[in-house]
C-alpha cells in the first residue's frame, strides 16, 4: 500500500511523508521527493528519494518503510522520475530526457547526435494518462506532467481543473 501511495505522489510531483525504521531500529518520519525504485546487488529493493528539507539524496529499503502519506506540497523534479504504476523494479536505463537520472550523468554517450523534433505521439516510451479531478476527462502525455491546459468538460463548459492525477502508464 505504501508503494502505491509513493508511486501516485511521484507521478503527480507531490512530496511524501515517509515513516521509516533505520537499520539500527530508530523509527522516524521525513518528507521526501520520490524518484525511483532500484534493486541493490544484495537483493534489497531501494526507494531513491531526495529529502525535501535539505536536498540530500537518500536510499530507503522498502521493507523498512512503515507508512507513507501524500503531503500537500509539490516539488519541481531535480532528477528524472522513474516510478511507474507497475510493480516491477526497473533496471538502470540511459535517459535521453532533460533531467538526469539519480545515478546516470546528464550527458549522452552520443553528444553530437542530432535529435529530430517529433510531432504527435511517438511509439517509443510509455504514454502517461492523467485524469482531471473536476470533470473526470482523461489526458495522454508523453512526459510525466500533471499540469492540464484549459479545457472543457464533457458537457462542453469550461472546466476549472488545472492539475490532473496520475492514472496509469501505457507501454
């Protein structure tokens, strides 16, 4: 259940209040910006996040997370958000986006490669689906961006919703 909350918060760029027990048994809570799940060489699944108060990168063992709750505080991603709604732990991937992954440098292995501008939705990569909480309309995005443009409800009236919530990713 905590992972679902963390994935939802990451998709909507919301901070999470994490109740966590450290290796020495101390229980505390902290506000974090969630970014990715990775599997360590020893088999532990780790949540990589940035502490909201001091900006430090931290790794949290998911089996030591007691509880998680969404905080009414948004964040501007410092790194690429790699949390998807599926339960699989993604392997390390090279990012071609504008934000660096937590452990992968920004520079591409082919810095001189020219990138063509794409029109419409491409077939590569996931498509993120966001839903307006006011009118329930869904919007597809190639980037994890919960901001909604001005739009009309299904009845044809202007809708006041400007921030959608993450619903799913289509692969």
